[in-house]
């Protein structure tokens, strides 16, 4: 996996942990989950394009 794809994957996983912690601590936010899904799909696209 090239460097940029690896950085995006780590960022996506980190964002998932942060959004999950926020949801557990303060309640869910649809916009945060929407942003995470967009980030996840973008990361998936980069990984597939580079693969």
C-alpha cells in the first residue's frame, strides 16, 4: 500500500475511534457519521485506485 493510501487508512480508522467515542460520551451526531462515511468511501477509492 503506497504512503498516501496508508495515511488515509490510518486517518479513517482514527476518525472512526473519535466519532465512536464522541457518540458514546455525548450522544450521536448524524453529521459526524456522515462525514466519517464520506472519508471512508474516499479512502476506499484511493486504496482501490492505487491497488
